[in-house]
C-alpha cells in the first residue's frame, strides 16, 4: 500500500514555505498547535496570515515569534482572556501589516477561491469604514437591477497553505471535521492543506453515511500526520477542553516581550508524542 498523504509531524510542518499565505483556524475550531510548535522551532518566517475568520493563540504565537509579515483578519483576540498581547504590541509598533476585514468578507473571499472564480459579491460591508482602508475592494452597480443598487466585489483569497487539526482521519487520508465547515472551506480554497489529527481509523470515513457529510476527501489533503492532543492548549471540539489556566497565564505573562519569550521557550521545550507516518 502506498503511503499517500501520511507523514511525520516534523515533515508536515516543514512543508510550509517561508512567506506563504497561510490560512489558520479560530481557537474554537481546529488549531494545529503541535504542528505550529514545529513551524516556530523551524523559524519559518515572512508568513502572511489569513484567519478564518478570526485569529487567536496561533496568530499571537507566530507574531510574537517574529514570523509574521501581515495579518488579514476579522479580529485577533484571546476571547474571554483578553487582548492578544503580541498582536497588540505588533500593531502599535507597526511590525505587522494589518488588513482589516470581517467574518463574511473573509468567508466570501475564500468561497471565491473554492469555486475558482476571481471575486465574490457581498452587500453587508457597504457604508462601513472598512471601505476606506481596502483599496482591493471595489463597488459596482448591480447589473441585474435597473440602477442605484450598489454591490461590493471582494477578490478571491487564495491561501498557499491551510493548516488545521481535526479529530479523525482514515488510512486513505480522508479527514473528518464534523460541523466545522470553515475547515472544509480552508481545504477547498488552499493550494495545499497540511492537517494533523487525533486518531486514525482503518475503515473509510466516506463509506459511513453518518460521517461522510462532515469528511474532507483525501484529494484535498496534501500532508497528514497523527498528533495526539495536537490542539493543546486551546482544546478541540468533541475531544477535550481548553487549558484555561495556561491560557490565562499566557494572556497575563505575554504582555511583556520578556514574559512572552520565557513562556514561548518553555512551550517549545515541551515534547509531543512521537508521530509516525501511516502506510
């Protein structure tokens, strides 16, 4: 049997090139934290982040590590734990370019890439201050109306890489994401999808009618690695909760560059469970 997309965690992270347009999931979805640790260890820099649709700990860690050139996002926040401290510091210092967006706008741009079309129309952003800061967005008059009906056109967002973590995959490389449709959208829109999973099963996910609708077919998956508790410390839907104490500590200590550096060094020194390629 051929190995297909299966590889080791280290090799998977190594397939993210410097300067890539990288799509990442929000904290409530499938954050590939174990893979992110390998990316930071490798020092893969110049990344242009697209958060789908908002960013959290993943974005803050990458920014604090000095690996991010720009961020397109509806928001970057630690939610109930407060501001994302390294993102906040980077914005104030001008170290990172910020491309303000909204949740619907990011989804629309990715949907355009998913469908292979150059743009997507959207109405809800019209009249907002965002229009003053996004020179790549344009307004036209609805060609199907008699006039006086403006519509916003958003360019397709075409990530070079989508990176996320999911609960389950099968030996064929199909990945189950359940109701987390933003992960499906990321995989469809990106040129390459690098995915880690909690566990692997022998039976095809696509053969099970209860799981097939929430499964990304292997043809959209470039590289796949098993990583137990691979979403720690943010948690994974249906598997385990976030480490609230760690996140609260991060929000507190990462406010200073020194506190962040110490916490990052501690996190990078942690050892993941060995990952293996599945043939």
